């Protein structure tokens, strides 16, 4: 007969636990003996008997009747799981410590090689080389130093270390990797160990880190010194720019409590054009055609929007419609505009020196540019009393001027201009200020950053005059938001409001290339 397939009867020898080799015995009852008490269990079939001698085994105590089915195995599995759960955090900590130790060794090696590089190379002579030649020489020198140090590195680790040392020597250290990534639009450094980036309108924490606050301060000094500015305890705030025009803001202790804080607003290496904005969905082709005609016809335009809404990008795109033969003078707090015309004069403010003297403000530059025979005045942003000088320039023969202002909507932009004019220090009547605005400004373009991170032109509004104490405005194009999809992306459409632009006759008389029937067909 076949042996039973369940229970402890499948093991054919006495006194041994599962997991030990099996041995066959005759299918006859075992004789009783007086030497050791045993327990006998006869199978119902009568063809097999399993005898078990009670004993204390390493796996645990046993009884005459044997352990319950599955009890020993379950206990062993539970103990193994418990040991695994206990050892897992320890293993993770050990691995983390190993990575930290490896990073420290890599940083120490990089610091040592960098120090030797600065000591052994003639930095004055190599600075006269072209960037490609300079990079080649530094790379060869670093590889030679690594060989002398007998650094045990893989080819990948060696290449990465060489790149990091070159970036540290020629560029901005850890920031170079982020600056080369064209998908990143903003870099926010909150102390040496915390760096956030903006990609496609969303903020994420990056792997970029500085060794310490001193290392970060060295990079900051390298940035601001290139544009003739400084950052120290006496001047802990600074606005600067990178070589590609990217805007940089720096604030350091004691004002920044968590260490030096840097915000870098990156700009594309290839400036965006109007077709790029159409492809992004920032505006539609009809509104783009209207903007192009308004710039050509010398309308005064103000671009309004909040922080990070894309005002500067939109100002760059709008100014690209200025004909190439005109003289353009730009006035900026920190030069970041990327005008593509040939005849451009760029002016930039200057902070006070260490003695508190020599400051040149936006008002000073706006006043001065009126004496430079400009055909177009482009002011990066009006923040204070220069708004009055800008409005006066628009009203005194400098049509076609462009500027930006912080505001949430076109109506708020008018109120904001009114407030900024009051900051000029002149006690002007409110009605006189509003008349200046209504006479000087022709068009307000509202830029907004939507909840999904996208940037859109949400309104194109025309100023048509005054009625009593109120500045009259009419909206020509507007973005209508209908909702959001399952991915959180805003659903909407940029539409024509049905109002015939009041400036359309002026556009047609100037020779602007615009189809008048375009607006009539959409009513």
C-alpha cells in the first residue's frame, strides 16, 4: 500500500524532525521496550507505524503526540521575517553611511586636485585662451594630477570628477549642470544643501548641493563680481545677471536666516518668437497678428502680470516686431532683455558704492534716454517714480514705447501706474494722473501664470479715453478657462470678445499688415 500523504506519517523513521533524511522501516508495529518510553501511533491502514522518541531538539520541545501540523514551519518563518525586519533598517543605515563616506572621499579628492591645479597652473596665461582651448588644457592637467594621486576611479567616475573640477575652475561649480539643462526655467538655492528647480511650471528638489555656505558664497561672489556688484554684510541684497542674461537675486545672512539664498530666472539661449508662444498655447494667431500690427503702428504698450507670469519673455517677443531700422534704447535695473535688432542701446542702473555714493536710478536713466534721440524706449519694468517719466515720454513724441508693470489684471495695472506716479514726489491731482495714463497708454497685455504652471496671455485690453474720473477700457481678446482635466491641466480657449478695436483705424492708416474684415467676421 502507498504511504499516507498527510500529517507526520510521511516521515518514516522514529525520533527525527522534518528536514532530516528519510529512512524506511518495516511496516510492522515496533516492539515495546523497557529502556526508553516511546509513543506508538498506528496508521488506520495498518501498513505503516511511526514511532517517535520524545526529546528536546534544537528547534524546540516536542511532545509524544508530535507538533501540530505546520506549527514548527510557521514559527521558523515568523522568526525569519522578524529578523529580516530588524536587520533591514540597519542595512539601510549601513548603506547610507557607506554612500556618505564615499561622497566625502570624492569631495576631499576633488578639493585636493582643485587646489593643486590652482597652484601649479599659470592662471593668468590660460585666461587669454579661447574657452575650448582652456577647457582642453585644464582637462589634461586634471587627468595628470589624478594619475599622480593614484586615484582608484572608474572611467565614468574619472570623467565626472574632471567635469566637476572644470566647472569649479571655469564656471559656477554645481550650478553649471543645472544651467546647461534647457528644461529648467528657474533655480532656487535655499542654503548650501537645498536647491529647488522649476521644470514645466512645477517645483522639484534637485540633487545639486554645495559643500558648505562658504562654497556657495564663493560662487555668489563670482556671479556678482562679473557685473560690477558686490554682496557682503553691509549690502546683503543684490540683483545681478549671468552672461546669457538670466536674472539673479541674492540675499545673504543676517537677512537670510537659513544661509545664502539665490534665485536664478533662466532665459532660453535662443529667444522665443511669436510662433513659439502660439505653439505653447499662450495666445492664438489672431491676437498675435493684432500685437504685431500695434507695435508696427507705434502704439504704447504696457505688459502687466504677476511674478513669474512671463512678462519679460512677452516683452522680448513683442519688441521683436519693432522694425530693424529704428533706434531703440532699453532701460533696465538688471539687463536681461534679448532684443534682436541691430540698433539697440542698452542702459543699466548702478547701485551705490561702499561709501553710499554714485547710485544711478531708473529715473535717471529714463530722463537721460530722452536726450539720446530714441525712436523706441523699452523700460524693463517700472517700479517707482520712473513711471511718471515714462508716461511723459509716451506723451511727448516717443510713441511705440514698451514697458512692464506688476498687476493682476488690466484695471489693476491702471491703478498701479497711478500709485507709482505718486511715488515720484510730486503732488499731482488724481484726475491729472489718470488723464496722463489715458492719453499715454494705448494697450495693456495681461500675462498670467495658471495653476497648472502654464503661462498665457489672458487679456488684451485697449484704453479708449476718460469718462468723468474713470479711465475707459475695452477688452478685445480674453482667455476663457473652462476647467481642468484629470491631469490638472487647464482647459480653456483664447477668444475674440466681439468688440471692434478702437485703434483699428490707426493701424490701417500706419500701413500695418492687418485684415480689417477679420474682426467683423468674428462678431
